[in-house]
C-alpha cells in the first residue's frame, strides 16, 4: 500500500513522531509516578497532566503562529519560547 | 479484595481508534503535510516551508473572513441560546402537547443543509419568494442578492430557524429531568418565577447548555452549505465565511498548500475557542 498521496516529508514526520513520543512519555510517567489527578493552579480551573499537555501543545501552536506573523520565519526562538511556556504550564497551571 | 487485571477490554476500543484514525488523524496528518508543500497535481510536491502560513497570516482576505465568522457565531449564540431556553421553558411538560411540540421542534433538524439553503433562497427572493414579496409589498427595500445587510439578516434568520430547535430540545431534556420536589420547595418558600429559573432551572440546565453552546459555536463557526446556497458568499464578499473562502481556495483555485495552511489555522482557532467555552462552563459548574 502506497502512502505517497499523504505527501510525507521528513520535518512533518519528525513533528508527528515527537507528539507520539510525548504521548508515550506521558503514559510511562503516569505508570511509574502516578500523579495525574486533577489539581487547581494559578488559572483557577482543574487540570490533569493530560490537560496540561493539551494546553502546552495548543499554546505552542499559537506561539509559533504569532511569531511567524509578527516577527519572521525563523522559528527557533518561538520553539524555545514554547518550551518555556510548556514548563510554566506543567509547573503552575 | 483482589483486583482483577483483564486488559481484553482494550480490544473493544479498537474499532473506535481505527475509525478516528481513518476519519480524523490520517486526513489531519495529510493536511499538515500539504501545508508545507506546493503541488501542481500528479502527486508531485515541492517543499515550501512556512511560506503558506506566512501568506495566510498576512492575508487581509483571511482576517476579514475570520472577523465575519466570529461576528456570525456571536450573533447566533446571542440569539439561539436565549430563544431556545425561552421556548423550552414554555413547552408543555405533560399531555398531548408534548409529542406535538417535540415533533415540530425536530422537523427543522431533519432537513438537509442544502435543502434549507434552497428553501430560504427561494423564500427570500423578491420576484417569486413569499418572504421577499411580502416585505416588498410592505414597502421594505429587501434584496439579499444586492444588499449585504439583507444577506446577513437572511443567513442569520435561516440559521436561527434551522438550529434553535436543537437548543430547545437539549434544554427541554434538562428541564424535564428536574424532580418535582425542587418546584414544591420553591413554592413553599414563595419563590418568584425568576428565582425558580435562576436558582433551580438554570443550574440544572448547565450541562445541556454547555453541549448546546459548544455544538452551536462549532457548527456556526464551520458553517458552509446554507450561506453558500443562499448567497454564494456575496454580495461581494459580505457573507464569505472562512469555510467558503477555504473551498474557493482549495477547489476553485487549486491552491492546496495555502488552503491546507488555512485549514490548520482554522482548526486551531476552533479548538481554542471550544476549549475556552468548555473550561469556563465546566469551571463555573464546579464552583456552583
């Protein structure tokens, strides 16, 4: 079966493999160190580890879009900002 | 007590996983792949990087369509949610009126979207449509083909006619599930009609209202068929919503790369708005 119609490229494959690795990593983390029960952070709503991953990924997408729209096409700084944002979300939200 | 570890139940989830993979995950991955490439057909692709995203984010056409979409969804929610609650509150709770009202409410939901568009396209026409002729005979200069305000009013009224019943049915389901004891207690306390609504009916409808708001927001934000059939996105671009613009770009112009990039931005906005609605409404529910 050919998947050429999906027009895979190396960067997009790495992108999806990273998300898959994050999901697997979260499962392993929860298995060995359970602690994914809801908690209330600075935003005053309950979130689990999965919720925080979702917020991090969604926020990262918008950080990259905003960087692209407002600054320029060099997205490495946007990636760094997204990582800092994700750490903040997992720590405080 | 010993817990039984049986992971065979995971196989029951497998059909859903396969369905989601083929209906959502694989198409989404393909769109992401297209969004960073250019193609002229024949399964040949050329790397474009973030060019299409850059083009979309700096396109006035995209931002204007997004503003129209947000305004449309805001108007739809502001009209359909209160109207749906009002109708549900006034529907009979017992007797022959219940099935009659339920069938009447369900009727618009059973009509396919393109048929709804066709009905309103004919209904609003000044030359042959009942609505258009009546308004013209009353002295209103109504013409949805020529006037952007008339086109907006027609599309909004059509959507309200089509989808308010969904809100009504959801609210009605929430209302009939409230035990009589609540109303009896309110009566003993001498509660006013407003107090009964504010402190009994509205909190009990919270869950169904969340579903109604989410469904109506997502659906109105993704609306395509009805306005496309009635106005074709016109006059000018006045009713060109994101979905109509997207189809023009992808199918009309065969610009698959920019269309894919626009799809992803569109998807992210829907995801963000739905998450905000869900979080705010579930948090307020937990607080109450």
